[in-house]
């Protein structure tokens, strides 16, 4: 259970960064950096580095999730941003 909380800290940090800054494809670069750092830190023998590795892997998954959300879901809405349309409500 403790590992889930530690992982979630990294995921939340990545979600906040991805939500408040429009980074676009830079999120994929951050994903790669965090994933590589997390794997390298996990290989080390020290338990404290395993905690940092869990945070980094959480960040990596959060950056990937944010990129997917922006790329697949919000892309259509951003294309229509600033346009007006008339609708009839009955």
C-alpha cells in the first residue's frame, strides 16, 4: 500500500504539470526521461533510491497519460476553439 502512495505522488505531479502547462509533445520527452531515470534508480541496491524510482515511474506514467489525453481527446476541442455556432434547443 505504501508503494501505491509513493507512485501516486509522482503521478499527481505529472498530472499537475501536464494540466497547467501546454507542453504538447514535450510530455513524451519527459516520459522517456522519467522512465529511464526510474529504471536506472530501481536497479540500484539502496532502498531509498527505490522510493525515488517509484516516484519517477509514477511521473512517467502521468506524463504519458497527459500526452494521450491532450493528443486524442482535447485535440478536436482545440481545433474548434474560438468558433461560434448556432444551435436550436427544443
